[in-house]
C-alpha cells in the first residue's frame, strides 16, 4: 500500500521568503505524484503533477517540485512567496503496478501562512 | 461551464438522522470519489465509483452509503451509524481511477 508523509503541518513565512514543503512517499514501484492547493474558501485544485520525464516539474503560480526517486521525495518549492500563497497544500501519490493504477493517496496537508 | 457541484454548502442535522449530500459533475468523467477532510487529517477516502452501478469502499466507509445510478451523480448518505459525522465532505471526479482528480467546493456537515 502507498502512503504519503508531509513533514510540516504549519509553516509561517514572510513575503518574499523562499518556500520548500517536504513530501515523502512510500511505494516500491512506479509512481505518479501530485501537489494540490486549497486556497481559503476555494476548491481544491491541482498545482502540478509528475508522471515521467524531467524530474523537475513546473506548475502554476511559480511553483515547482522535484522528484528524487532515490529519496522517495517530491518537495514543493517557490523562490519568493506572496501573501496570496496562503493556503493548505496537499501532496498525493498514485502507485502503478502491473494490475493498473491505484487511487490517489493524500498526505495530511501543510497549512502555509504568508505574513505581509 | 464544466465542473463539479456539491449542495448544499452548509448542512445541519440532529444526531440520529440520516442525511444525503449531493454531488453532480458535467465533465463526463467515469470515476467519482467522496472524501472526508478533518483538520490535520488530510483527505480520507470514503467511497469511490469507477463506473455506473458500481462502487467500492474506501478507507473509512463505515457509517456511509453511496449510489451511482447515473454517470453524472454520486450522492453520499451519512447514516446515523457514523459515530463522528461532523466534517467537511469533498466530492471529486476523474477520467479513470488514479488520474488527476477535479474537486467540488465541498459540503460542511454539522451534526448536533
């Protein structure tokens, strides 16, 4: 079974600071990886995803994530955060086996607060 | 506009009553899902359906029931057997199980 661990439950940063949110997964085979974001009062929406190819993935709003297979990690980064990045961020993994893909498994989320 | 609608946004019920949450999608997706979101718990899968007239239990199905009579609709019933029903419920859909999921706005259920 697959699982996801997000290291930080709450992160508080000042505007213009750099951001890195940790995500580690547990699965022995091929994976697809996702970061979702939930802005206050809005739908959960996809930030970026990794299926294959270049392990550095760029998403919306200046976010990027790097898949490091040897570390089972998919950390989310942004060089300079804005107040509008205040949100809850969820990492998710999908394991792929010979029998087909499993469903998404979500981490517990990181609540990011950006102070002006 | 294509998307997922959930109604109502807020729902209040007395303990011991069953309550049904609505989820409709017009994305023509085959797979649909119900999650429960609690603070610090992330999203936990309640039920999912890969095709009409078929559904499977997720990680926390006890006290919940679903139906999938139409492709676009996947209602969730929270029964009186659910010990802790107060939560934020999210519906999602995707082309197939495991694909990128699209989420609805959620229903916040409060049971007193």
